[in-house]
C-alpha cells in the first residue's frame, strides 16, 4: 500500500528547494473567511471590536499557534 501524496511540493533549485502548496480561500459575511488546505477547512473571524462576529479564532491566533508548534 502506497502512502498518500503530500499536499506540499518540493522542487530542487539552485541553492536549495522551492516549497509550494495550494490553499483556496473564500470571504464570508463580515470578517469571516474560510481556507481549504488539502482535506482540511480553516475558518477564521475577527472579534466584535474589529467588525467581526467572534465565531472563530482570528487569523493572528492561527499564525501565533503555528509559531508555537
């Protein structure tokens, strides 16, 4: 049984590698946004003080979490 194909594409280039991946995004109502990465959906929203509805984490929370990982 073979392993599933990775959503990340690495291409050798002079001095290293080129790293690429595909993300599809859709803007929802107010400040809500959805991103599709491989089989995963990521939803974000801003707090009420930023014009959102506070229905999901803000984009900066995902960014900060990625750095913490």
